[in-house]
C-alpha cells in the first residue's frame, strides 16, 4: 500500500546527535512532519556489541513503523555501520536512508575525491565503516581516518568555538595537514556543530566539508520527490526518548537552535 | 564464618574509572590480592535509572561474593549514591566501603572544613549525593558543587596536563575562586588523574584536595587491620570486564601506571 504524502519522516539515533540530521531535514523539507527517536537510556551504542546494536535498532524501527512513517533515516553512525541491512529488511517498502551511505556518496560526488578524510568517534573509526563504504565504490580512493573522542562531550557541553574547542580540533586535524585532502566527512552526527570552525583549522588544503546530515536530508528530498510523497502542509516535530527528557530538551534546543516542546518518554 | 586473611579484596566500577581506587589500594595495601570488576558493556551508569543501577550493582556484588572476597569497595560514585544500602545488605558480614562515604569523611576530618567543594560528573552533581552525605553529618558546612563533564573524556584520551586539560580545568574551577574553599573533593574516580594539576589552578585558596581513592584505600587498611584480616603474602591483581578487554587494557595501563596481564570477560 502506498504511503500517504502526509505521513511523517522517522529519524532515529542512539541519543541526541541525530538532531543535527533532524535540523538539516527541517531546513531541506520544511513542510514535512518529523518523528525523532533518541535512545537516551541506552546511549552510547559505540561500545556495545553489533548484536545488541541490531536488536535495539530493530526495536526502534518497529516503533517508527507503528507511527506510520513514510521513510526512515538512520541518523546514527554505529547503527548505519552494523544494522542497516536488517532495518531495510524490517521496513519492507518504506525507504531507509543512512548517514554513512549519504556521507560516502556526497564525498564521491565531489569533483575532486582522490583523498577523503573521515573524522568520527573511536567506535566509528575502529569499525572502518566509511573506509569500506568508500573503497567498495572506488578502490583507488585513499581514506584517512581520525578518531576525535573529545568532540562529542565538547558539543554536549556547548563548547563549539571557544579556545578549548579550537585547540582540540586543531590537535585532531593535524593528521590531515599537507596531505592534499579533497574532502573531510564529518562522520559523527555531533560534528556538524563544529562546521563553522573546522574549515579555518584545515586551512591550506581547501578540502570540502561533507556534512552527512545535509547529505542525508538532500537524499531524503530527492527520494520523496521521486516517489511523489512530498508533503506540502506539515512541519510538526515530535520527539520520543527512552530516558531523561529534561537533559534531552536542553541539549535538543542547543542542537536544533529552536525550542522543542513535545518530548515523550517511551519504553521499548 | 570468618573470612581468611588471604581472601582477595573486591573492587568494582561501571567502567575503568575505579582503577584509580585499585591503584590507591595497591599502594596502601601492597600485599593484598585484588579482584576488579568493570562493567564496560553497560557503562555509563550515570544516565540510567536508580532501579537499573541497583540491579547491575547487585549482580556485580554477587559475582564478587562468588569469588570469595573479604571486603567490597564500591569505586563508582553513581553506585555509591544509589545502591550502597542494597549492596551492604547483600554482602552480609563482608564489609562494604564506598567512595562517597570515604570522600565525605576525609573532607570532614580536615582541620578546616567550613566550605567543601565537590567536582564530579553531571550525574553525581545532579544527585547531590555528596551534599547530602556532608550535611547529614554537619548542617553548617557549605558545599559548592561543579559538574565537569569533559574531564572523563580528557582522562580517557590521556590528556592529563596538556594545555587543553589545563584550560578546561581552569574553566571548571573558576566557580571556587576567592570563595575560601577549605577542601575540594574529587568526586569522580577519573579525577585523581588530574591531581597534580588541580592545586596550582585552584591557587590562592590553599584548599586541600580530597582524593576519595586514597581515602577509601586508607579506610580499607584500617578496617582490615581492625578485623585482623590483613594479608602478608598476596599482591595479585585480577581484572574482570563485561566487554571489550582490548580498549580496557590500554586504558587500564594508563590509569594504573603498570602493565595488566590478566583481564577476563564475564557475562553477568
């Protein structure tokens, strides 16, 4: 059965990071209703086994499907790396997009893409998910990864462009200096918060910054347009979390740059 | 039945932070065998409900009791705040010490203790566990708390005294400047790693630094001596974790300042 164009888009993440994807979708698709799920009771996923991550991701997928979503966006790098295929299968004819595929395709679509950099959490870097996704498409592309464990806590503390954030970023980005980087994928949904600061700290190389939140939002627009499922009359944003709505609200407003009124706790 | 003096001491934490307690115990009680449990699969506890934390803590207590420990040290501030009474009950005649009680008693034993500072994670600060523990003993004591969310990731990154660590600490400690602080409790088991840097950044106030790892180790020594349970012939260190022994080993060696050979994964 074809979904109605007025059905919401489902977006989920292990916690709050995926709100950067929600923000990008709000910008690219302002007339869509969005249902966001953040698994705040079980964050972080990166330290859990693939099996556990898959079972959590499938629970959330079922939840979003029960809400009648017309599309699912996996706004979590760990889930994208380890549970994408299972989610696609569980979602049936509902399209599923993920941040790793979106970021990879965006990097490869750049005019220059011989050397791609990836920054992410320790878990994402260790999983080599971006390296695999990129070299599966073109083996000749060189991928340089750098884990940046402090960026998530910095983003959550709201230290986005102070001296501490700049020094930390400078330290992490040092590895890319003078290496002729063509693009840098922000391989963690928290990192778009540093998007204004990163280019000047990467200076000299002129690498494009690939924000997978923007990339996945653009892909969502294209896919919904193709399927004639664009909504012209929505724009509502509903948040569901598995724990602590108070802390979530404070961070959500920082991540989204707007107030968030409707936050509901659900137990999966 | 009286425990044998050669029985091991059990120490546990939600993850690796409690290793600072293990290190302090090794120093104060070099001839004791130690069994450490780090719940690395379920860390962090601070974002979980009290009920969940209690059930995890009781599982670990049962595990340590099954290993025949003669004493249990709760090296986790979240567990100390929310599950201490249940663990004492479950442990029967095996003495149970916790970092919050140890830190509180150490601060109150200082010659000057009118104004006590506490730094900790967001969860510990929000729980007000130290404030309650201190004011339950002496209502006239003023307690000033400061959450320092970046210190755990800094410690795990190994950035203990570089410029980023110093600037971050300076920022967090600003709240105590010129307030006539008598002592500052390091209310998170990761924080003793910053013990060398903190005094100079708190300068002027001359506050004593209360390291609850040292405090609990000292209490453990006194209690074992009282009970005539000091070991004269041990010194072994065994580690059990619930996930990822490799990352644990790397961090454990940084935290302990020595190599760690025996790490076993257990599923509780």
